[in-house]
C-alpha cells in the first residue's frame, strides 16, 4: 500500500503506475506511482487537486513517503 487516508475531505483518484524496464538504466526495476488527491471543505466543495508521487526501489515491497509533485513551471507551462 502506497498511501492510506481516512479523511472524508480527501479522495484519491487517477492512479498510474510504471516500472523502469530499460536494461541500461541506473534505475532499472524502480517502480513509480502517481495519483491525484481531490480535496474538499467540510461542506463537500472542491478546494484543490494536487498530484502526488511515490517510488519503490525494492520491487514494490516498500514505498517512499508520498510527495506532492504537481506545480507550475514557466518553462514548461507557458500557455495560459
């Protein structure tokens, strides 16, 4: 299990998982997972939807502490 959340204000959704299978990669066999956390207020109104990520370096036996990876980059996100 990558993350567990018992908050009624958070919904974890849009899970994606990938593994590095490149035989020449220094990260071969690492597993990566990302997901969106939809956050709402106590009345159920939408507040935000940050994207989180975690990785495993031991074939998904253990996972890193989830980190928010969403954000904005002026270099990559220049359309507004």
